[in-house]
């Protein structure tokens, strides 16, 4: 079991300070495992379960240390900074390939231009245990009950300067069934050029350990942190 140290938090109150501390510890563990890495920017997904309207942690898990950003993430950044549109293929959550309107002369970034569907980001959780790869485009195994089976909209994201972290929160409540969370995927919701509609494009798939268990009627709190940490020593 990876991240077994998290089990000591079961029974504690879930606070933002606690989640920040866990993700800071993740940074340190990642640096110890990959000491020669200069760029440690990556995601860390922390998932906790509590009873509805309560904050006591009943189950907890987070990303494995060797999880990676997906290919879509790097291609997205290359378009943002390069100013192109519709150059690179993005694989959507259905496995199809689309080219993107990242930059357009008449439309600001990430607006729908009158198209239907919310843009921004969503998160989906599942029960799949296959190791994440850069070419993943969705979760491996979906739950059979709602709302935990769906792509759920994220809350308001923020950049925490002191922690060098982008915080992306998601709450799924109340759960419709029971299950074990072994994976999570962060999706960008963007306009694709092929169909001129809004689609979901995975940018990070994370294996979750320890496994996070939930039953019907509980609350699943998810925090995706994009940890921005470039080690300039020795460069």
C-alpha cells in the first residue's frame, strides 16, 4: 500500500490546513524518490470521505508518487503559449481525436462562443487499478451509481502563492451507492474544432492509495492540487 501514513488522519477533522499539509508532504516524498528531477510540477489529488454535513474523515487516499500529467496537458500548454489553434490532436473522454480552438481571433480563451455546455474543468472518480499512463483519456472503471459515476464540476479554483499551488476543489454529495475509489481524472472542458462543441479532455489520471471507501449518503471531498515547484539548485 502506498501513502499508508494517511491512515493516521482517519477520525480527524478535514480542514484546508490539513489538506495543504498533506500535499506539501507529497512534494517532499516525490523529491526524495526522484532526487535528480529539476522540475517537480505535477498534480496531487487528495480524496476524503465523511458523513454528510460532517467533517470527520472516515476514509482517505491520495495520488501515487509516480503519477504523471497526461499528453493532453503538455499539448494544451504548447497551444496557450504558442498562439496556434487546431494544431495538435487532443483525445477526448470517449477516445476520439479532436483538434482545438485554444486561441481564436474573435473568441476569448475557454469561452463557448454560444455553444452549449459548461467549460472549465471536471473530475471523475472510478474503481480501476491499472497504472496511469500518459496516453490515458478517461477513468478505467466507472461506478454504477450517481452522482459518483459522472464527471463532476469543480468549485472555484485558486492560486496559493505561499504554497506554490493551484487548488481545485470538488464535492460529490450525497453519494448514491457504495464503492472503492482507486482512480481519479481531471478533465479540461474545452471547445473542440472538429464538432464545434464542448468536450472533456483528460489532463491528469491519478491512481489513489490507500483505497478510499464510501457508502450511500456520504460526502466525497476531492482536492486536486497542481503543485508548482521548480528546483533551481544545480541548474
